[in-house]
């Protein structure tokens, strides 16, 4: 009986132990589950903190873009060689992560630029001398004896600029008819009529000066045709925007396109090129909606000290085939400076240069607000590398070094900086989703082109000349908004080319446009004849300067 009770007690204890073990396992599982939930919650919290931090950085960036200065000039950092100013004579040592030494340049305070006098300010304006006579006869009498005084000399007392209002004139050409006085009484009288110079546009009343003015106002001053229409009404004549658009298209196709094609052929002979692209809107494109985005390509010569060539080209899309087609026939091994757009990979057998201005901007944007002088921040370090390269380039231009000298100095000065920059780049592990990650990714995608510009002294360090050349179009686009047709878009590219070619070669765009329209080149005009129409030719410069007089 007693043994039986012990057996029962033992069995109960065994069951209790089993239950406790089950409870312990359940509690352990619960603890592990709670730990896992806590870890996931902490991870989500960290991810949330990271997202918030990135959003705050982006907010500061957009506030700076919206309300801050639009200039790329930034406050100087002690020890930094800035992109835009001379180094001071007493500099703090640059951080150790940049190995090469500073460029030795003469330090000195810049004196205030002397104020230009009127002869300097108005050197290009004609002068009209007007003699003043405001004294009365009584005032001209001698106060001592009453004798009438006589002029004994003149002096300049003041200068003013006088504006002459624009005006339109109607010119009627009258042609003479000639007859032979001997044959006039015969059965076969002879007559001949002076037909004069044909109209610029057959059957139209447009002159080269009027069309040049319309082109200049739209493509140089960004004045849309509808506003020019209102301006002509104030001058007493009605010229519709449709009529003006037709004139631009006709004159572009008949007279300016042959010159454009000549510039294109000359550009393909160059070995140093630059390119950029920007969107435009063309309403009537076959098979496309009016809201579709089209593109303008800017193709220009590089900084090779030859006469600059600047061309604009319209295409329906941004596909790289358009750039490759436009530059078909370029010499193998030519260098081209472009931004990071992958479409330029379609250009074969060329050496692609990397734009350090774009790299600099990405790094500048990655610097958190208030950390401009924080040398421990990777973005600040990257900016210092870029600034050093730009400072070397500026010193070469100031010293007017030859291309061979630039090449040798780059090998000595800049190559170590770029090598240090690539080592710095390899060591970067930025936070995911940050602006620094965006900058590092951009630079790494260009890593194989970072040193291309070192191969020739005529290669450029940045694509800024292209951006400066395409800026007039982007500013004009804000006013005229869109092109109605493809013919209008192509005509605009041709006229923009003529305007910017004139400016790049030191001519007034209006004078150059009128010179071309007066000359009226056509499809049969030879390259030898078009050479005299190029803005760098001596004849073009003489004729355009005459029109300014």
C-alpha cells in the first residue's frame, strides 16, 4: 500500500517536471520572439532615423536652392585653394589627405578697379557735339563796361546718351526701262528693264534688316514673336507672328542652312569637342503627343585656341544615336568633353573626358548645412581635391602657357592630385540614400575617365563652355516656351547657331545676321565662298563693323 502511494507521488512529480519543462520552453520561445520583435523594431527605428536624417538633409538642400544664393561661389575655407579667388599669402596648411604642394603664386592685395571714364565706357558710340547757347543778351554784356562779350573758347561741360526711337520705313524700288533710240521706230523696237536685286523672299516685303532684327530679338534677346507683333503695332504696322515665323523658316532654309552645314563640316575636322543637351517642346511631331519632350543638342569645339564653332541640333528624343549620327565622320581618337549622360557612349572611337565641374557640384550638394569647414566630412575633402585642380588650371591660363607646357605641368602638378582623389574615392562608404552616396556613385561611374584630360594640354577640365553656350537657349525657352513645328525647331537651331557663332567670335549678332542675309548664300555656294562668310574671316569682320557705324 505504501509503495503504491510512493509510485503515485513519483508519477505526479514526473508530470510536474514535464509541465515545468514545457512552460520553460514556451517562455524561452516567447523571450526569443520578443527579442526578435525588439530587434526588428530597433532596426526599423534605425531605418526610420536614417530616412528622417536623409530627408532633413534634402530639405536643407532644397531650402538652399530655393532661398539661397544661386551662385556657385562658396565661402572660403582656411587652407583651401578656391575655384574663384587667389590664395592669400598667409594660408593655413592644407589637410594631409591632399599630398601635392600648393602652387606658388605671388600674393598681393587686389586694388579697387579704377572707375572707367566716359571715353572708355562709350568708346563704340558715335559722338555728336552740340554747342549750347542758353545765355541771354543781357547776361552776355560785360558787367564792368556793358560791352557785348564774344566767344573766346569752348569746353565740354557734360555728356549724355540720347536714345533714338526705332522706326520702320517703306522703301519702294523704282526700276528704269531702257529703249533703243535707233530701233524705236522700226518694226522690232528694243527694250530692257532693270529688274534690280530680287526680293529676299519672293513676293514678300521682308528686307534683310527687318528679318535680321526679328531673328535677333527672338534668339539673342529672347523676345517671343507675339511680343514683337505688339511692338510693330506701336510703330504703325501690322506684322503677324505667323508671317514672322514664316520669314524665319524661309530665310533659315534658303540662306543660313548652307552656312550651318559648312560649320558642321568644319566641326568634324576638330579633335577637341564638347557637347551638352537640353529638352524643348515641339507641338507638331508625327506620331507624338504635343506634351512629348524633345531635345536640343549643343555640339561645339573645345578649348583648342582655334576659332570657336558652336552648333545646335534638334532631335525628337534624347537617344544617343542622335549624337552619334550628328558627329559621324569625326576623326578617330578625338577627345570629347561631356557630362555623365550615358547616351554619349554611342560615340565610338573617341576619348571621353570627365567634367570636374559636375563632380564638384555633386560634392558641394553633399556637404551638410554648416559643415563647410568640417575637414573630417568626406564631401569637404572631395571638394578640396577639385578646387586644387581648378586652381592649377587658372594659374596656367594666367601664365599663358602653351599646350605642351600645360601638358607637362599637368603631369607634374595634377596627376598626383587625381591619383589621390581616386584613392580617396575607393575609401568612401557613404550612408545609403544620402546625398554623399549619390555623389560617390556619380564619380565612380566616371572613374575610367577621370584622368583622360591629362593626355593632352588641349583637353578641358570641365564642360562649362558647353553649359555657357546652351544657356541662351534655355533662357529663351522660358519666354517662347515651345516650337510649333519641326520646321520651326530646325530653323531655330540654325538661327541660334548663327547668333552664338557671332558672339563667340566677337561680332554683333544682328550685324552678322544681316551680313549673311545680304550675301544670300545658297546650295551652290562653295566652301571657298562661304569661308568669307564665316565670323572669323577678315571680310566678315570688316563688313559687320561697317554696319555698326
